[in-house]
C-alpha cells in the first residue's frame, strides 16, 4: 500500500498539483519601456522591427478631472502606446519617460526605465491567491485588478531593486481582423479591486456587450498601408525580411544580486540555470520553462565595462526571429537603413543563444535579436559549455543543427 506523505503547510493546490506557491509563472508575457524619445521609439519598434500598434491611450482621459492638473505637471507626453508582434493585445508598451515618474517607476533610482516586467500565470485564481501570498511575505504591492486596454487580470509588485513586476492571467487576443476590443467594453476593467471568483468568461463578455448595443467591431485597427510587402519570408510576402516571433529574455543590471536572487527564486519560483563570471563580476540566468533563461541578472559594475547606457538598468531586451536565415537578413536590413549594430559583446551576456544581432534603440536600450534558445530537458540541466556551438566570423550561410534546433515554442498564427 502506498503511503501518502503529510502535506507541508507551505504547499498549495495549483490545478491539482501541490506546489510551494499558489501560482506558477509560465512565461514572460510582455514589457513596458519609459522612453525619452517616444516618437522615435515607436518608429524603431514598429517600422524597423515590425511591432504593430494595437491601442493608444491618453492617460489624462483616465484620471479624474480634479487630478488632471497634477498629472499634466508631471507628464511631458500622456500617450501609452500598446504594440504587439503576435495575437496578444500587447507585447511591448511604450510611454514617455515622465510616465515613470508619475507611476513611481523611478521613485528610488532614476535608471529604472522599465514600467513593468510581466509574467503570465495559468489562471485567474492564481492571480488572486498570489496577491495574498506576496503581501503576507512583506512584498510591496503596487496595484491590482484588471487593466484596460488588454483585459488582463493582474497584480503588480516591486522587486528589491524597485522594478515593477506584474503577474497576470489571460490577455486579450487580437485575431485576423487586427481589431482590439472597443473602448465601450472597458467597463469590465477594475482598478485596485481584487476580483471575486468566479468571473464571467470572455465569450460571456462579448454576449453582454452585444446586448448593451456596443459595436464590438469598432476597436483600434493599425494603419499599415505605408508598408510595402516586398520580402519573401518562408514563402510569405512581408514588409521586412524577418518576423519577430518572441519577446524576451530580459537582462537587468543590479547592485543587490543576492536579494534579487532570493526574490525571484524564493518569492516567484524561478530556477537558477547557470552562473557565469565576466571581468570578475557575476551574471546569473533564471528560467521558468524549458528555455535556457527567461531573464538574467548582471552585476551593475559591468554596465560601464561593457560601454552600455548609464541611463538604464536594462542590460538587454531579447527579440527572437523565426530562423537563422532571417537573423542574417535582419542584420543587413537594419544596416541598410542606417542602424548601427553593436559588435564585440562577450558571449557571457547572452548564454544559451548562439548567433545574435545587437543594436540600441533610440534611448540606448540594448536589443538582442536571435533565432535560437537552448532548451532545458527533464533533468533541468543546461548543455555543458564545451558542447555549445562555436561562433565564427564571417557568419556562415548555413549551420548544422544541434539537438534542440527549432525545439522551442512554435509561433502561432500566420507570419503577417
């Protein structure tokens, strides 16, 4: 007879599995950046890299009239621009740098330019229970509820460096019509109200909106008429010779390495995959799924050594493209349009990735474009360093596959 051990009081039922937390992070969902050069940033991420605008919100329209003079004094530009590369309502949110001041992103230090780092959990119940779990353990909570636009149920909390971390369940999906939910459906949003359970389904929300007479086809539709589809990408005509198929990983500089490791592993449940040393300083890689890493932490002393922007604690933002051929074509495409690539960066800052293209966005955030991410198997161990691919210059036209080539999550939906 099998003896069932007594359950630890630190175990929680998450979908029928007993876990040490009442939630399980599944993936990096999206990020937000506060930009000094907002218009240039929108052009860079949308026209150059292929994101599309799904919604644009005027923050002033969302605050009570009596608070608008205060908000106007802080904000240089009140726009929140939501963009995506897939069917998620947003993968990258762009706002003016003064939005960080309004929202409190830079309340302690001025080099936090992320407005949020957002991780997806598996259910609305996990979001609700995460709020109580984190609060009981002394984690400072920002706000919670349901954000509009995007329709994602969420809780925001601060990490030890004061980065805003969002845990969310579900996000509005935008289909073949490329239309977001209309503003009239935003009545289902909640600000600083933890939802009672259960909540109605998305299908029920649509039925309710129709019953209210809301035109569900009146949402934002991106203007893409200026884009010429002249490049053949995997048999499809696209405006660029590549397609961004994934956002992440994100790498951050920190001066509180041990505190940050404890927070992300102990509080949020990430696993340390690998640690490397560069110029005598630590870089630590974390995962939550099968990819080598979801994000990384690097000693902030490396920022100056690497010659990266002193204005941001962001080391790099990863963007995955669909193939090695696309990555080669990406480099040429960007250089032909006057963008300067960053060469000579050490492999230690992008372990688990082999060939990569680096460049800086208009505010100096380092963007890492790549095609391959090492996959972690059932035993949780990364590939030995001696068995990783050696990169050579000039880049070869084709590569021999490795055991986990094209082994990650497939891109869902058509390329364009």
